[in-house]
C-alpha cells in the first residue's frame, strides 16, 4: 500500500520545442518507474500549453492525464498527471482571482488518500512536532509492544529499514501532533524590554511625522538613543556568550557565523591550478586531482606491516557483530534535540526510547555488516 505523496507543479511556455516536452515527460516516467518510489503516489499538475492535442493512452503508462479544460475539443493546456491507482475528482469552482479564458479555476480532490498521514520526513517547514513527556512515554509504551522479529521476517536490509522507518513515522503520527511554528523575526539577542522599547520608538516616530512637533521629535530621539544603547549592550553580551560556550555548544557558534555570511553554501565556481569549473562532476575531479597531488599512496612510514595484514584479515571477517548494549549506550547519550536529523529521525525519540529501539537498530546494523550491504539512506 502506498503511504506517501509526491506533488509536482509544472509550467512549459507556449511554443516550446518537442525536446522540452520529451525531457519533462521522460523525467516523470523515470520517477514513476523507480523501485524506491513504489510506495509513493505521484501527481504532476500544471500548465503545459498544448492546444488541440489528442491524447493516446498507453497500457504501460504509470501516470494517467486528466484534462481540466475538455468541454468540446481536447485542449491540453492545464493537465493533471496522476498515479493510475489514485481516485481524483476535478470540478470547476469560484476563482479567487479574475478567471482566465483558457484557465478555469478548479477543485482538485483525491478521494482515496489519507491527508492527515504526514510522513516522518516530509512535513512542511511551517510545521513542527509538539513533543512533551506524556506523548514521549506513550511512544515508548507503543514501541515496547512491537515484535521486531516478526516485522523483520526477511533478509532484505532495505525493506527492513523502510519497515522500521514507517513504524516510527506511524507512531509519531498517532501520538505527536503537528503544530505551526511560532515565527520569531527578532534577532536572538532581543529581550522583552528591547522589543517594547522598539515598539515605543516606532510609535513616537509616527507621531512626530504626523504632527511635526519639536516636542514629539525630542521624545522620539530619546527613545531611539535608549534603543540603540540597549541593543548594542545586549548584542555584545550575546556574542560573549557564544564565545564562552564555544566548546560546549559549537552549533550555536556556527549558526551565528552562517547568519553573518552574505552567501550560503559553496561557491558557484571553483578553481585549482589553471583549471576552473562550475559543474559538480568536474569540481569533484578537481578535488580528486588536488588530493592525489598531496597524498603518497606508497608511503607506509610509521605503520607496522603485521598490523596492516591483521587489519586486512579483520576487514575480511564477516563474524563481527555489534552489541546491543553499545547501541543502547549510544542512543542514551544522544543530545535531546527536538528537531529531526537528515533522515527525519528525532534524537529526542531515539534517546527516550533507547531501550525499545536498540533491538531493531542492532539487528539492522548487524544485517548490514553480515551482508556487506550499506544503505544509501
């Protein structure tokens, strides 16, 4: 049964060549036929600008088009491509903006998909999990009742990992609500007094602009001076706090450094010797060339040959197993972070439920080691 939903929005300008359409539909077909997306519903909706084109069905087609504008003749301007096992209803509705002659406002409803079944790792950036001690205890109790041996019935590491992740996802959906994030536009060093002073300063400035009075201007200048002084004072304390906590909280330090940067990420173009490139593959080759120039592969200075031989035989040994106590210890020592990691797992959940999660994780690690297979995830 499919559990997740991928929604793509497309636009192809009028008069585009057939090569543009072919590349676009080839990409859709490639995604729809990939094994790792078998548990995904796929929907592509957009403006394709194909007037008077007659669609011919293909039995091998993974995605079925629904024409929104199809009164008398087939006009494939706005299209919805859906997975063949999705039930979609399209109907005209009252437009929020002025209606277009060629683009009718529609209701788009999928009748056989559970909209509340948010996945573990694709929740909107405007939403976050509302954890508390009560629902963490309920998660732990629920996981305690799961028979992981019966869940991991085969030796397919990838299938078992997906099973593990889906169980955690369903557990979070059942016990931990999703709430809208409280957006804070103020800098980190602002406190209640500074925010209140800023509001008073802005009101005083509006009053002066409206009246032009010298008294109102003097009052505004006094508030502005107080605001600037307090803001600088709090900022200096904030920076000193980051410096003093650098060893214990390096994440806060780098978050501050990144916030001061004008650009985020790697440079668009990288240079090495006389070569430069902005293509990812060529950039990787430039790094490889650099590392080859400074690395001596024939040098084994300071390394005992017997140690290298023993290390080689150790690597070839498939009897190595991870101990469940070690996994439990590592999970218990995780930082109680309420934000998901890159895979969508919440450290606070892994730590709180370490006793019940150490068994399946140990099984997955050992299955990976014994089979010599390492997941891309």
